C-alpha cells in the first residue's frame, strides 16, 4: 500500500448533554484501498463520516485527508473528497443531468468541464440514456448510481459511501458494487464506506474496522481477522476407519480438533486451503482415500460477534435516524 491518504488521531465527538458519540479513535486509510467501517446504529459511524467530511466539527482530535486538516482546512478537504450519503439527496424535481450539473457548479467547476465530466460519469453508471428524465421516475438502484456519479464530479481522491446499497435488492446491490470496484481500478480511488451488510465488507473490503459505542475495537484485513478469532472447518468422508484417520490427523500441527459427526470427519484447522494437502496426505498414509472433502470458512459476522458479544444489531436508533432510514428504504424499493 502507498502512504496513508487518511490519518485520524484521537478523533472525538461529544454532543450537547455530554453524549459521547466518538471516543478518541485513531486509524489510517491507505490510498487506493476500500476501507469498511462496521458497527450498529448509534456506534459512531455516521458521526465519524460527518467529521471526516467536515459537516461536523470534532470536539477533540484531528484528521488529515489527502494532506489537508479537517480542522484548519475544511474547504480544501471538501475539494478532494466525494460524499454519497445514506439518504438519497438528489432533487426529485430535476433530471439526472440537472442534478449532476448542479453539483459541479457548486464545486465551482467551469461549465465545459462539468458538462464533459457529467456525460462521462452518466455513461459510466449506465444512466446516460435516462439523463433527461426526472429523478422521481428513477428506481432505487438508478438513484443510487446517480448519487455515486454526483459524488465523483470533482474527481475526488477519497469517496465516502454511507450505506451505499441499503435497501436495494441483491441484483442491484451487485451492480452497484460493480461500479464501485470499477472506480477503484480505473482511478486508484480510496473508498471509505459504512455498511450493515457484513458479506459486502468481507468480499470487497481491503480492510475493515469494527466500531461500537464510539470506540474502534479492531482493524484488519477480513481474512486476517477471521483467522485470529476462529478456525476453518474441513468435512471429510474417507474410505476406511475413522479411528486410524483421527490418529494420523491429530499429530498435524495445523489441526486443532478432530471429531466424527454424521458419518464425516470434522477437522478444525488454522488455515483450511493450506491445510488440505497435508490432511489428504495424512489420510492417504493410513491406506485410506478421501471420498469427499469440503471447506467451511468463518464469516465476518463471527468476527463481529467475537469483538462485540452480539450480532450486528439494529438498535439505539434515534427518531430522526429511523425516519431517514424508512424514507431511504421506501425510495430504494420504489
């Protein structure tokens, strides 16, 4: 990875009444990576994004975005970032073209530049053929793609995505991620996202951070986090006796536990893919053959459960958050 494009040091936010929303968090995000911030409602995700995008002023701490301070140089920070909020923000009474042009003008970009970029971006997200239709006629997936295009009009170094696929169906979610991954590949763009979909963070995140009650509990690559807290499981059917196979497998240093369940040998191993050849060789050494083998790898939900003691939950939501969430879901499903 390159030098960090985001450096966060002791970032803290205390709301009126002494509500500690974000508690002295520190981390770095490297240029060109997808960094996923995971946590339940009320954990501090939106407040963190609010501070990093300069819409909220920190109570304490600092963050440097692409070399600019969120405290001392907020306007410069805004010039190098793009933001796609959780709630749809495009004006429904305007067309897709008018919305993206408006954002370009708000950034102070020249008219010719805005027109060229708007056309390119709408082509990229597959909306050019409906650019002259009002946004009120767009589906949820089309609206989200438009929001992403709007967030890219200034060609940001860092794109902030707050729940980019919330409420969308599986097919549309996959399409949105196709565009996100294309951005990363084509522009080496740094993408900072929050999501409730752990499988998305697992599949697409270069690194993930788990935040709960304002504190970051752990940061790492998804596979590393899973290896640190749990074991892969191998399910094997053999041609001979379980006892002799168990004896051969138990002496392997990669094997934590061997059991026999429903006619299958069940093995807990540190790293399933690398352990498979050793396991097969050990079984073959007893004169038996492997008839069937399958690998089950732990999910990021198990990692989340390990660090927080619970599944990713939907609770501690304010009335305002609940209203915004319901409105976003209604629009996404329309």
